[in-house]
C-alpha cells in the first residue's frame, strides 16, 4: 500500500519523477508549483482569461455564480500558459497538453472521479483537501471504457480504505497519475491550475494511422452492396455473404507486412519522437 510519506518531496526532480512516480504513484511537493510552472498565476489573470473565454468560447466556462468557476483549456485564453503547455507536452511525451483552472468562492469542489490523463495540480491561492485512491479500486472494464473516452464514464466514489489525503496549500504541487481516483474540496476561496497530459490508448495509437495508410493506398475502395427495400430474400442473403467475404479480405489485407510497416513508420513520426 502506498503511504503518504512515500509521496512527499521537498522539490520536484524530473529524473526521480520519471523513475519513481510517473504513472505509478502520486507526488506531493510543498512549495513546488511556481518552480514547476515557472510563474505564479493570480486571480486577476484568472479574471482576464475568463473574460476572453466568455467572448471567444463560452462553452469552455462552467460556473455557479459566487460559488465556483471552471475554465476548460484555459491555456487557450492565456498566451503564457499556452506556451508552457506546449513545452510540457514535449517533456511528458504527450501529443498535446493544456491547463484547466478552477476558482471557488467558498468551501466547494467537484465529485470524486478518475481521468484518462496525468494531472498536475498547481495551487495558487487557498487550500484544498485532496483525496486519492489507486486504479485497482475501479473495475477493469470501467477503466477501459474511460480510456476509450466513452461518454458518461469517469465519476466514481472513493473507496472506504486505502485513500491518500493531502492538504494542498498556496504554492504546492500535487501530481495525480492517470486513472487514479481523486476528489478535491476547497476549505474556502481558492484558485488552482491543472496541467492536463492526456494518455494515449493503444487503439488510438494504431487505428488512425492504419486508416490513413489504407486511404492513401485505396485499400478497401470497393463499393459494398446496397441493402435496398426491393431485394429478394435470396438476393439479400447473397449480398450479406458478399459483404462478409469482402470484409474478411480487407481485414486480412490490413495485416499484411507492407501496410503494417507503413503504419509503424507513420506512428513513429507522430508518437515516438524524442522530447526537445
């Protein structure tokens, strides 16, 4: 069982982080937020980003007036955060990364849930109590559906035992690994940023590239039978069999060496590049 003291450090060290914590256990660094981000982020900067978000993309802002405001992908409305997110995407090997932000005006928070991303909470003002639990408390099929980004999957109660709790104060950093359950509740007014580094599922690391190669080579271009209303029973059965055979042939063609080699080359160009 992971213990609190195993997760606490006085500074953020990237070598140790990737060796010990990355996608294995949480990391809590007292006073580590500003060094990690390279800046602090004030309520005035939050207000300016909120104004730009409401003007450019109102759907990015979710709020209960005088209670809590959440801005998804706030880095799209703050050039400095956008530049930092791009840098972090390279560091953490993510195809993209962004910042979310939440400001509360009292004791508030969102319910327990788990994400298909690695998250770095950077507390700016106020204090939040975070509760975390390992992914084994979630059914395997539910975790799989979350990685497939199935709508409505993510909310999940915390277990009764094996829960880690952290009091995250202004300037603190908390790393929450992918698929870990978590819940954050503010003690009073608070402002935090979260760096979001989405994890890539194997399916999304293969099928889009395979489809791109297949389209480029016109594999699977054949016209399939039309199951129109005037087909006789015999003609419909024949059309179904024709489609079945053609599908099997296509699947077999997609697993041939030349297509797989081209897919792996394309995958390498996009996913396995070295961080700059």
